[in-house]
C-alpha cells in the first residue's frame, strides 16, 4: 500500500511541471487571445493571415480590436499594412445575424481609397480579418452610418462582402 502511494505521489510530482508549462505557454496563456489578421503582401496582390495576440476583451469588442490590429505593422517582412489615418476612423463594429456592420468615418474613406488595388486590399483585409472571428460570415460597410455612401471610385458598399481566401 505504501509503495502504491509513493508511486502515485512520485508520478504527480513528475507530471506537475509539465502541466504548469502547458497552461502558460502559447495560445493557452491566461488572459490572452489570438486572432488572425489579414495583411496584403508586399506586391499588394493578395492577403495573408498573421496571428496577433492581445488581452481578452468583451466579446462585442473583439471585432473592433481585430480591425485596429490592421494598423499595426506585421511581423512578417513580406506583408504590409496599408491602412492610413487613425484607428479612430473606424467608428464602430457591431455584429447581428452573422453580419459585421462596420461604420467608417469619411476620413477613413478619403485616406484609404485611390485605386482599384488599394481599395481591394483594404476591403479584403478587413473582411477576411472579421470573418475569421466566431459568428461572422459577411461584412457590411457604412460611411458615417450610410450603407449607400461611396467608397472610393471602384466599389459600392450597399451589399455585404464575403471573405476571399
């Protein structure tokens, strides 16, 4: 009986350090969440994911935090951030019935339009990033609350966008 107890105790002491390392390593780090943020490549031809981590926030704030990560320079030198202006130019992001409604300021539009390639990458980066999140399948853009406002000269935003991967 004593040998069995000693064996169990030794086994617990042996496994305990391994368990504590797993709980605090990588994506399992307490208080930190990871998301995929989609950045254009350096040739501005396609978008690619990069994993970003930040402290947990309330569930309804995650989409806005995810989009704000697009302003941060990617770690991968082959990827670029193309969003210009300020994170405050993204006024709000709300999710209803699997659609993310992204309200942009007029300043966002004026700073992030100017050609088919740029506008395509801005939209694809934002849509792919949001559609990586649980419960979001498509993205409807608005400018100052208006879904019929112009977004540059190459896209209409009156219909939702779906991810393209």
